[in-house]
C-alpha cells in the first residue's frame, strides 16, 4: 500500500464510511494538493479492484465506502488491531 491509499482508507474509516455511510470523490480529494487529484482517483480505482472499497453512483457524483466484508484487513492495514 502506498501513502495515498493509506490516506484514503484512513479518511473513510475516520468518518465512519462503512456500508451505510459514504463519501463523494470531491470530499475524498479535499485537503490533497490539486496536482495529486488524478493520482487519488487512480488509487480509488485500484482500491475498488482490490476489494477494499465499494463504488456506487449517486445524484451528486461517484461515492465510495469501505467494504464491510474486509473490515479486519482494513483495520489491520491501518494499525487499529
């Protein structure tokens, strides 16, 4: 895992984005320099492919939440276990 992926997972975990909660792409990229936004979007796609995130469309854009089936792995990666 690279630092951008860790920041994404940490931000979603901090805000409680597990199944019922979600976060839009714009909110995930807040606080990250604009020149890195493309990298963040690429890493979001990677995390979805790896099964750590679930992506779904909303009226306001694409939203992501942490995959509740991989809770233990995500918490282990973040050092919470």
